[in-house]
C-alpha cells in the first residue's frame, strides 16, 4: 500500500496562512472524499476561510493553481483523479498535471499540495479518497503537507531558526 511509512505529524496552528484548494470535477464520489479530507485538515490546522475553486478536470489544476499562487496564497492544494483507460490519454494528463503543478511550486515559491490520484481503476481511487471504507485519505495528506511546507517556507524567508 502506498501510504505505508507516512510521517505522523500532529496538526499545527495555521490560522495565519491564506490557503486555496483547487479541485477537479471528474469522478464525483472520489472528489467529494478528497475535498472532505482537505476540509478536515484545514479545520484541524485552524485555517480560517480557505478558498475552494473547482475546475473541469485534472489537466486544468496547474493553470488555476498558478493563478492562485500569484494572487498571494501561502499554500494551494491541488486535488484530482485520473483513472487509466484504454488509451494513452491517462499518461498525457498525469504527466501534464504533475509537471504543471511542479512548475507552479518552483516558479512561484508557493507550497503546492499534490493531491492528484493516478490510479489503474476506480477501486484504487476510492481506496485513497478518504471515504468511509478507504484505507487512505490523500485529500487530508496533501493538505497537511502543503500547510507544513508553507510554514517551513515562511520560516526560511524570515530567517527564523529551522531546527
């Protein structure tokens, strides 16, 4: 299972971070779970008034994440799911979305939560969506990672002690 070995970190106070979530619309049940997981992480980390933006699909995550990052958000969480089909479309979308989100992070210096599920079938996606019978909650995990990264970036930029 891909979630084994994940670090255990208690939620921290992130009330002073501006956070946006950009979420694809495809695969409604999976996306509902990912968004619920993100919202749970935001609440546990005390994020006030996060912005949630929906986009048609996973391909569109990067361009909207880039715009949100340029608008001054401290963290942007990208949530989507791509399920393998019988054509190369899966590979193209996964690669473009992943590369695009990485470029946003490096180009803007903004913490980007990578919550893009790339699954062979719907069962794998449901198992990672944070639903009642899921083994993992990638929406929560991507959000928590983005928040902790945003805090680290803030400390570095303020030249605060990092240890």
